[in-house]
């Protein structure tokens, strides 16, 4: 393998993505505590101002741009991943999906219950959705640190679990963190989605149409409907064509014919193409576009944008918690205790118990090269909530005190869970040269 290939492989590895997120989270914490006012002013001052048709003045901050628009792109990317796994990957059959999906379910129920019980009877009880999430970037990065000692089946289990967890978190956001719904706007969004599904059904493969309708109609209608606009990203992703418009062998034969025509066409000047050559090249371009899996291409295209811009920006804009007052008081608040216990105890407990239950009932079968100690380790990696937990925090709470406490608890619990998960897995995996 060439040096450039190795470099590219490292750049797109889970470890590198995890390092970037970790550094951004630390930078946000340092910035918020050394210059709390500058941190808050930078992210929350208006960067877009306009006068609406209804007469309302809109002021949109950089923080809102990231959380409402850029995170919609992240959710679009997540939707493409989920769709791929459902159609072709580890969720494509009940045999493959049942055990990790069961683990994901347990890993959502137990943290939510633990948090809810700790905050029962208080206004903070609404935050039960915060400790339900798993950060796929961080969890896979930690698992990758263990190298080739990790069985493929264990990587597959964690990936499928995290994707199932993402799907569950998206459903929770849509169902429980939508304060009010404007049904006319929601209807417009659904009509837009219907158009996109119709385009898919009739073979439209021009991505500009999908993005145009997805943003102008679906995303904007969701934004004004009360349902969080990031849900639009996931739903639009499911409308993107995921099958080739032409069979592989037919493409090769037709492309070969076009290339032969171009090769045999007489040329007067190497730098100037004839109308015939231009026409042939356009046909080849259209043919190639029809031969691709549009959904897969878009996922690959968005990967660097999401991994190296959107998620780092989200981490810097949301992980900046100014520690004001006694740290013991902050960490002993019901919000903090609920989140820490939910992520560090509820996640591994729920993942382990539901996996065990499904195997005992004969619903699923644990792969031969995975042991129960490794499942506990995966459970702790599942306790790395970070991105999705931070995202749900801003939806669940209004008071700044609760938001700050929740974010600090998420950061502490996520990093601690990651360390414990690594140690568990490191001690349980056999040595490989």
C-alpha cells in the first residue's frame, strides 16, 4: 500500500475522528472556563438577521446555525448510514439485527429509567432522554485502539448497536421533545417527502432536485412546524436512491462501446473536442451516474464534511461548560447524578441484561468469538453519550443551570465510561501478534 493510501486510511479512521472530537471538547472546556463571556458571546451573537414576511424579525446565532442546520446535515448522514445498514448491512436481516437491536433497546430503557427515578417529581425529570444515546464516533474510536485483537463480530455488534441507538434517539426526539406542532407546516413537510419518495420511485437521480426540495420544502417546513428540523435530515436521507439504475454488466458493455467510439473517432486537434466527442462524453457521464449507488456516493462525500467540520464545530459550540461554584455541588445535583448513573451504570447494565435475555430466550445467539465480559466492555463504550446526549440536552432543558450541569455530567460520564470500557475489553481480549 502506498504512503498516500496509508495517510488517507488514517485520516478516515475512527481513531482520528475520535481524537478530533476529544480535542474539540477539551478546547471548548478550556475556552469556556478561561473566557466564559467571550465563549458565550461568540456562539450566541446573531450572525443572520432578516425581516420575515409576517413582520417578525429573526436573529439567528452561530450556535443555532450549527444545531439547526449543520446538525440536520449530520442527521442526513446518519440517515444514510441507517438506511445502508437496514438494506445491505448488519440490520438487513432479523438474524443479524435482533441481538444488537435488543442490546440497544436495553441500553436506552435502563438509562432513561435510572435518570427518571432519580429526578422523579422534579421539573428536571423531562431530561430522561439525555443519557439514552451512544456516540458512535467515540465508541468506535476507543474500540479501534485495541487493534486487531478485536473480533470482527464485536466491531459489528457495537456498530449495529450504535446505529440502533441513533435510530431510537431520533424517534425519542421526534416523539417526546417536540413542544407543539403546527400541523399545516408538518403537512407541507410530508408532501415534500412524498414528492421525494415519488422521484425515487420513478428513477430520478439528479441530487440537486433531492437537495433542493429537501431543504426548501422539507427542512424549512419542519423548522416552522415545531418538530425539530434535524428529523428532516433523516427522513430525506431515506428518499435518496440506494440502488443502481443500470446493472453492472450492462454498464460495462455500454461504457466500453462509448469509449471505443471515442477512441476510433478521427481527431484534428488533441486539445479541441468535436461535437460528437462532447456528446459521447455526456452520455458516458449520464451512464456512469445511473450505474452508481447514489445513497452510498452521498454518504462517502459527506463523511469528511461531517467528521472534520460539523461534529468538531458542534463539540466546540456545545461542550463549553463554565464550572462556576463548587464542583461537588454541581456533580451532586439530580440532573448530574441521573445522567452519570444513566450512562455509566444504566448503559452497561441494560446492554448486558437485554443481550443475555435475548440469548436465554433463543431470540438471538452470541457469536462464538465474543464472551460476556466483552459485552460488558461494549456496554461501557455505549455509555459514551457525548454528541447525541449534548444535542438532546438543549431540547430537554430551558434553565441554563440544568443545561450546564447536564453537559458537565455528560462529558465526565462519557470519558470515564470510555476508559472503563477500554480496560474491560483490553483485559478480556486474547493477545495477537
